[in-house]
C-alpha cells in the first residue's frame, strides 16, 4: 500500500515535469490507463479526480476540457478492451492513435467554443506527438509499476 502511494506520487511529479517539457501533450493520461488496467475502483477514482484537478488547474482552456478529454479516453479504453486484451500491443497502438485524434478534436472544439485562435499545424503536431508518446510512456510506466507492485507483494 505504501509503495503504491509512493509510486503514484512519483508518477505525478515526473509526469508533470515531462508535461512541462512537452507542452500540448497529456503525459498523465497514461496513469489513467494504468489504473483502468488494474481494475481497482478506488484507485481509478482517486487518479481520475487528481488528473482532472491538475489539468484544469494548469490548463489555459475553460473548465470542462479535461473532463471531456478524460471521458473520451475512458470510452476509448473500454471500447478497445471490449475487442482486445489490454496487455496487447495492438490495443495500445490503436488506442494511442485514437487518443491522438481525440486530442485534436477536443482542443479544436474547446477553442472554437471559447473563440480562441488556433494554429492548426501546431495542433496536428501535438496530436501526432500524443499518439506517438503514449505507447512508449505506457510501456515504461507498466514496467516500473510491475516492479514496484511485485516488490510490495513480496514484503507483505
């Protein structure tokens, strides 16, 4: 339990630092996918609430963009899980591609609703980066998570 909390704390700290270095992408969405894979309802709820609070707090769009983004991510995850095993690389790659498209759609919609000018080429670049970055970070976090969880279970 303690290692689990420490792992999530480290995930959020490192994730926020990466997100700062890669503006326009959501590095933390990988944490939501990890929580959904583990199927622990309390953990999913806590991670989701923290993600929404963090993204709404640091984001430049009005309230609701993060809620819509994470709602779409969850819908895409469950739609993919219905067809594939969540450990399958095809699932991860397809979900990442869909996530890149969803990123572009959410940002485009929210900027239109708020009358914010949008550079379309930059949005396309961000969406592609989101799609390419997600599977790599997901795999790295899954490996780190397995290492921590296996050590936690051995000490209990």
